[in-house]
C-alpha cells in the first residue's frame, strides 16, 4: 500500500501596523455641540425594527402574543410591516416608541411577567425615505444588474 502525502500551503497577509481606528477622525469636520438632555430634541421621525420576546409563556409558541401585539399596532394607525422575525414601525420618534412600550404593557397584562425586545432604529435628516422605498432601491439595483 502506497502512502499519499498532502501539503497545504496557507498564504497569509502580513499584519499591518496601522491602527484599526484612526487617531484623528477623517469624516468629521465639525465638533458636536454640547447640549443639555433637557433641551436636546429627539429626531422628528424614525423607523424601528423590533422583535418582542415574551419570556415564560405556558407553551413554546408565542403566536397568540404576537397576534395581540399586531392587533395593537394595526389599531394604533402607525405605518408598519410585519415579517418573520419582528415588525418594522415607521413614524415620529414618540409614536414609534410609545407603540413599542404599549406592546410591552399589553403582553404584561396577559400575565407574562418578563418581556425582552431586540431593537434597531434608524433616522435620517437629509431626506424622508420609507422602509418600502429602501427595499425598492435595492431591488432596482439588483434588477439592473449593478451589484
């Protein structure tokens, strides 16, 4: 029986001595103003993608809790899109966070003593753009083969 020897050669890039974070920011040309929390406003509008997680439900399924939260969101009148891992809300900062807080309260009122929420929030000041428009922009790029 003959023996087969295999050699694997790894090509590694040399480590750079450059810092990961530059010592002087290159993209900021102004300093941020110092403002008091009592006078600093919240952004006018935002979108928030949140996933509410009831902890300690009697069964592994949380479909009933999700349905009651979706009903609350629908009744609130806020623009929303439900997806398999949560819901995206769009509106004023105050409205979006009020609805998320109300969703927590609703689930607590059903007897669930612990609720966690995973949350991602985005804001823009240069233009108004809905979540639907953001998705369409990427789909248009893909359709044109520009990726």
